[in-house]
C-alpha cells in the first residue's frame, strides 16, 4: 500500500521533478510555451487580434455628447444701428407708395410730385422716430449648451473594408511570427539536447578510459614492487590517469553548461532539476530529402509583411474617394441661447479631399514597401534553398564519415586489447598501453563528434524546412 501511494505521488509530479530522465519531446513542448521570446510574440499577436476585432465596430455610428458652458465678455446685442439707414429708407419707400395708392383710389388722380415728396418726408420722419435707439441686448452673458450628436458612415470609398482586411492580415502575420519564434525555440533546445547527448556519450567513454588508466596504474604498481618495472615507468601511468580524470571533469562541466543553456531556452529556472542520461543514437537514420522551404518560418513572416504592404497600398488608393455620413443632432438647454435653435436636426454630409500634397508620396512609399518585401522574399527563398541543398550534402557526407569513423574506432579496441596483452606478457610497456588508449580516445572523440554533427545537421535541415519538431522522429 505504501509503495502504491508513493507511485501515485511520483506520477502526479511534473516531469522535471524527482530527477526523471527528460525526453526531447517534453523539452520542446515546454520551450514552445515558455521560451523567453514566446510570451512577447503572444502579446503581440493578442494586440493585433484585438485591433482586428475593433475594426469590426467601425461600421457602427459614432455617438457624442457635446456639452459646454460659454461666458461672453458682454451680452449679445442686435446690430440695429448698422442697418438703420437701409431699413428706414426701405420702409419709407414702401409707406410712400402705399399712401400714393390710397390717394389715387380716393381722388382718382395720381398725386403730384410735390405731394409725393411731402408724403416721403413725412413717412421718413415718422419711421426714423419709431426706429429703436442703440443696439438692444438679447440673451444672457453665460449659456449652457448640450446635445447628442450622431454620425453614421454610409459610404467611405471602401476605407473601412480595406482597414479591416489590413487588421486581419496583421493578426495573421502575428500568428506567423509566433510560430517562427516557437520554431526557433524548438531548434535551439534540439541543438542543446544533442550537445547533452554528446556529452553523455563522451562521459561514458571517458569513464571507461579512467578505469583503464587506473588499471594500468595498479598493474604498474605491482611491477614496481616486484622490481620488474623501474619507478619512472609508473609515472607515465600516473600522468595518463590524471589527464583522464581532468578530461572527465571537463566533459562533466561542459554538460552542466549545456544543461543551463537548455533550461534557459525552455523557460526553466536555472535552479530547476533536469536529468538527461541518454546518449547519442549510434544507428542514426538519414531523413528523406525534399528540399522544400515553403514552410520556413522566416519566409512565412516575410510573406505576411508583403500582404500587409499590399493592403496598406490598397488603403492608400481609397483616400481620394469621398466619404458620406448620415448625421443627427438633438439640442438641450436651448432657452439660454441668444438664438433659439431647433430641437433636433438630421442630414447627410459629404467629405471629399480634392487636394492632398502628401497623398502621392504616401502611395509611392506604400508601393516601394511592396516591392521591397517582394525582393526580400525572393532573396530569403534563394538563401533557404541554398542552405537546404548544402545541409543535405553535409548530412550525406557526415553519414559516410560517421560510418568510417565507427569502423576505425572499433579497430582501436582490438589494438588496445592486443597491446595490453603484450604488456601482460612483458612484450610492451605501460607507455605503449597509454599510447594505445590515447589513440582509442581520439578515435572515439572523432566518431562521437561526427555523430553529433550529423544529428545537428538533420535538426538544421528540418528547421530550414519549417518543421523543426520532426527531429523527435529520430531523437524522441
């Protein structure tokens, strides 16, 4: 029962806990979520998606509440004196004509000129006397004005549609950028993981070398005690054993550095436990070559930039088209105004920019950005195709080289064993065994270095294709 409870507890812990051996697939899953660059890309994508959603509301009317209090330096006045002469002369003429018509109707005769002049002078004097003196005040010095103003787009020359399309493309570019960041994180942890597998293989090999050197030291010690071997010959074994120990320590420190780099790339704390004991897979297969970089992350990001530039150019083409709005206004607090405004108003407005000096430069700039993005995509595609071809050739070369180095290192096993047996039969020296072990070490190192380079090249090939996680088909 106790063992069962412990098993359940261990199963519920995260995969990095309790020093469990961690697979590359688990590291990649964590890196794609927690790599330091991923949250930034996610935030950028979220911002773009929110902006896209907001453009869907551009078709809705704009409703403003406009309110303000104005205090004038003095009360508003009607400018009656400025128009006095015109008003008096006009009214005098009208009154004189009416009196003349009345005279004609009564007497049947047209009034003589002298009488008409008398009618005119009398009318002028009467109207002048009745006309108000000065400019009368109207309204208050302070007035509160408030109202609701509504503006509904009817036709904007396609600006809203293109703006929404541009926002949608920008959101899609944000997704491409996030995927590219995740691909880079995947590739980074894959390379670091291969480095750790290499370190494990070298450490395991070096531990055997240390054991062999320690065996040589013990054997030399026995020969010195038996006066068969001079003491200085044992020094060769001591020096070789210390060199082997030092090399082992350096390999272990190198592995620790790779573990730290892997933790950082996967978003872990440097103090977190991470255990990787697997070694390089010696029967490493070569992937099928397709040399297609259509899904390459950088190319997809550039394609998104190109679509953004094309949409921006399209948006620039709509600037010269007219804008038509339906408008409405409801006025409040109208009684305090010098002039009483109508309580509400509806209408249609048109805005049409007939001249814009910057329009041409903006259109040329947008067109230049489109051309530049197209050139960048073409250049990146060529660079990616070249990198895929050279990486493919490198994989083939490394595969053949690794097989040759594998055969060579196996031959050194035989040589070392033969020299050891000869030493045990007093036919060779401790130094000869040390030399054979050193040759074996160099052969092993060359083999594992070539094997690591092969696996790294395969990871690079998948990354250039835009599918870096496919390396887990070879390294689970």
